[in-house]
């Protein structure tokens, strides 16, 4: 993954840490240095942050491994300064499955909290240290236990994009359609987000940022669910684009530049002897110009592993495949014969038109 450090993988799931994580460590060092904090205390703080993020990784693996049981793969897990993200290929739509996947993450944190609490109890932890709490070798495990309890509780708040929002939707989905359940869960989350913002304005600015994050996340979840629901009953052929710009694979890149500037198309089908061999995107054209020149062959900057879809594939499944493989355009076939392309932007237009007709 671009701008991320690969940490390893487990059960086929790769783990990355985003470069911005280093900014968090740098900020801790600078803030502690300016406040005159001893180097040893700064070291304990950094270690504590690293341990928390290890717990976050375990939290995300809770989601990912549970999803695997239902045939849902995870593309990767990435660590950001604000937390972790397990990028599932899709979300389970069966309420029971979604409930289990959503609860798996917080459950991991609760198990860690209980294990650390038991260890502290039997090792004779001096709870008098809590009168003047300080992060050190004696108290770090207590702080870590508390952090895991907080992570479990915070993630169970009934608001998207937290796990609690998905738990609420799953429970509601037992009694009502998924779209309606998502709207209620999303609305609940947005009300909570407004309360966070209001309270944060007078107490803690961080709560304002959390509130905005929750509000936008809830709206995005509702919109996405409505979009996928509307696609039910349609197939790839319903949104097929039979007219599209074509480029010869051995033409100079300048030819692609001319077509890009002369029209509104951002993706081109690259052909060889009248057969499609790949897709060239606007980003690929720009990257080719930056790295090489306008005279190189189009073949050198073409995506030669395009996504291929059958015309009869449900449109909802096609959109999920495009999202999972991060493809904005797919080649469409009928009985192994190339007949057109499917474009994510065109799917959005298709939804808007059909939605307008329905209304």
C-alpha cells in the first residue's frame, strides 16, 4: 500500500502502518521535550502508544477473522494515528453475520481487559499508585487494561462508523428492511455526533472532531446502503456502455493525451488487433508523462490486468467487485465476446436516473 510500511501478515491478511503514524510519535516527543518531561517518561509514553496500537490490530483481526468464517475476505488492515481499519471486501448483509462480525472487535478488547485485570490482581498490583497516576513500568499494564475497556465501550456506541452502529443496524434488521435499519442507525449516530460537537465546544475540542467524524461516517453509510439497495434487480447489461474511446496499444502516449484533452473521457480501452488488452486511466497518462515522456508506447502505462465482468452479473455484485479490486472501469463480456465497459461514474448516473424515474 502506498505511503505505508508493511508489518507482516496473518491468515493471509496483510498489516500496514501508515506513514502519518510517525507524526504521532514525533508529536509526543516534541510535546514532552517542550514541557520538560524526562526522557524515561517519554519512552514509557511511546511504549504505551505502541501497545495500544497492538491491541487495535488484534481488534481489527477480530473483525477480519470472524468475517472469514462467512466467506468474506479482508484486503488488509491499516493502522492510522486515529485507529485501525480492516478493509473487508464487503460487509455481511445477513443480520446474524453482521452482528457477530461487528461484536468481534470490541469482544477482543474486553478479553484483553479481563486478562490484564486478572494478571494485575494475582501479581499484587499496588492500587495506591492510582492516587498519583504516572505511566511507568509498574502502572503501564493498568493503563493498558483501562485503554482496552475504553476502546470496547467507545466502539460500541450506537453510531456509524463505529461497531456499535453496525450492531444497532443488525438488531434492527431482524425486524425491518436493511435500508430502513441503516437510516435509523445512521440518524441515531448523527444525533450523538451533534451532542459530541455541542459538548466539545464548551469542554474539549477533540470531541468536536470526533462528532464531525461520526456525523459524516453515518451519512456515508446511509448513502452507500441506499445505493446498493437500489441496484437490486439490475444486471451489468442495464448500465453497459457500448460507446467508449479506444487507443491502440502501440500508439505513442501523446495520442492518449490528445484524446484526454479533446473530450471528457477519463478512461480508455487499449486494444491490440481489435481485442481489448487493458485500460488506460487519466492517472496512468499523467504518471507516464511524469516518469517518462509523451513518446513512449501506450502499452507501457496500461493496466493490463483489467477487471472482467459477465453481462448477466447482478449490478450490485459488479459494483462490489470493482470496489474490492479498486477498479473504476471493467470490461464486459457476453459468452467470451467483448461488448462494452462498465464505469463507476456511469453507475452513479444510472442510479440517479432510475431514482428520478421512480420518484
